[in-house]
C-alpha cells in the first residue's frame, strides 16, 4: 500500500477519534481540578450515539491494523 493511502487511513482514524471525544466533551462535564471527565453525577449518554461513534472508531482501528499486518507480511516475504 502506498504511503499516501496509509496516511489517509490514519487521518480518518484521527477524525473518528476526534468525533468521539467531541461527543464526550459536549456531554460530560470536566472536573475543574484535574480536567478529567467528571462521572460523579452519573451523566446519562445516548447509548445509540455512543455505539455509533465507537463503532466508527473501532472499524477504522481494525482497518489500520489490517494494513499494518499486511505490510509486515509483505516485508517478511521480500
């Protein structure tokens, strides 16, 4: 696979990751002292939306994993 194609897939992964974190940032408050998500108030999230975003992120991660494995196998065969 060409370098540009691989970079495109990595950018797509970063876009999915950013989308997932943007959703969390919009729906879960942050602790003022640590900056981490504050789950103390048991914020309810839209489970369907969480699944949709996670599925897109996971799909892209699995796609990249396949690319990496294929590249390693090709290099070992040469």
